[in-house]
C-alpha cells in the first residue's frame, strides 16, 4: 500500500467537501437552509457557528477510516502482512492527524487561510497533515450541484456532485446530516467516502495509463525484453532462498543507457499477484544482452514465503519497463502520479 493511497482520505474533508458546501447559497429550506448558514459562517469567519453545523472532527475521523479501508481494497499488489503493518501504523498516527487537521480547518474558517502549527507536540502530526493536503490537489475539484436529497427520520442525506477537471469526471459525495434541537442541521460525515475513493483511484489509474501509453511505447522501442526465465535457488550456506531471473533483451538506443528499471509481475494459479522491482546496470551496452537479477526471499512476507514453499509451478511472469537512465544524466520514465500533469 503506497503512502499516497494509505492516507489520502482526510484531504477530501479539508477543502473539497466543506468548500463545496459553500456553494449552496441559494437553498433556503431545511436541511438545505443549514448549508446557507454554513456559507455565512465562512464569510464571517465565525468558527462557533460553523462548528455548530459541521462536525469537522467526526468527519475527518470517520473519513480517515473509510478511505484507509478503500485504499487497502484498491491495492492488490502489496503483501497482506505488509498491509496489516501499514494499518497498525495508520491507526497509531490517526489521533494526531485528526487533531492537526481539525485545527487547520478551524484556522481556515477563522482566517480564510491554512496555517500549520509549529508546536513541538504537534510537529510530527502536522507534517503528516501537510502531506495529506499536498498529496491531494483539491483545486481541480469544483462544486457542480445537488444530485439528490433524502430525509430519513432525524437524518438527511444530501448528495453533492463534484466535477474533477483534471480527471474529466464527476463524483457524488453523500453528506449525512442530523437535525439539531433548534431545527437546523449538522453535517456529521461523508457516508460514501470509501466508494468515492475506489472510483477516484480507478479514474486516476485509467488517466495515468492513457498518459503513459506513448512513454511506454518509447521505453519498449529502446529496450526490448525478449525472454525471462526464473528459478528459486538457495545460497551456498543453505540459509537463504533467492528468486533468480535471467533476462534476455535487445538494447537499441541512440543515447547509451546506464541503467534499466522495471518490474517483474508474478501471478500464481490462485490469482495472487506479486511485484518485484528490478534495476539493471548496463554501462552503456547495446545489442543483444542477457542479465541476471536476483532477490532474496523474505520468509516473513506471505507471498515470498509461498514461493519458498511451492516454487514457481503455475506462476506466470510478465515484465514492464518503468525508467531508463542514460549515461549523459537524462532519463525517460513513466509517470507515477498525476501531480505533474498540470
């Protein structure tokens, strides 16, 4: 699970959802009228009025859990044991991150700006919170309109449509609201954040695939991997197992290539996947070459332990080139995020 996918959740709450609420200025009926009150509290920088109608801490906390769950579901290439460790780490960080982000929302309401705290006790959590905001660029998401409104007893669901200009796709976020004693409403949570994340993640991957298609073609034209053979071997002392790849390729590049980076993708008969990154130092070589690449198998990682026990029977292996570094210091590589596609 990548750091981006593991903790992306809370940025949505910070600006995208709460900022979208401000667009409801023309609705005057309950519960929509409450959204007008929220807009007015933002204009007046009135935190007390805003916090009455937006439970920011609850939104951030529930959103963190929901989108962490979605991130785990979307990531099918990471070992299950590593995922469990990542979940434990994320839960450890959660109280500090929720607190830091809640303080930033409070600062935003009061001043119209986000301002990080420099206190020593909040420093680590603040760094993580800042990372969340930087990872998810909300300026490309714009409020578009109300998709639907439903009232269920003392609760209401307001579906708002968000247009993501970068992805060229609309998303609907469900604001769950509860009625207060004075008849107004409070936004409690965004109830479909997991579903939103999975849909958003899928759209990002599709956009990246489209952007990378011509880059991948260029990589493959310069380095053509013609054959890959793999075997499980044990070291001379009988203590460690390795997976050894024998990679045959044809290198044809006008500029000499220093290193070749890529991934081996292993898939067993049960559909379990495993990704093994590789780097090959070519020292400017060209023509038909064969390189050996090895990786020590870790018995504490379930997928690697399975290879130690069952070997490579029924395992299919595919490869992908991801980056070429040339001897002149330049490089050609696939995009790994949409951050630089502006």
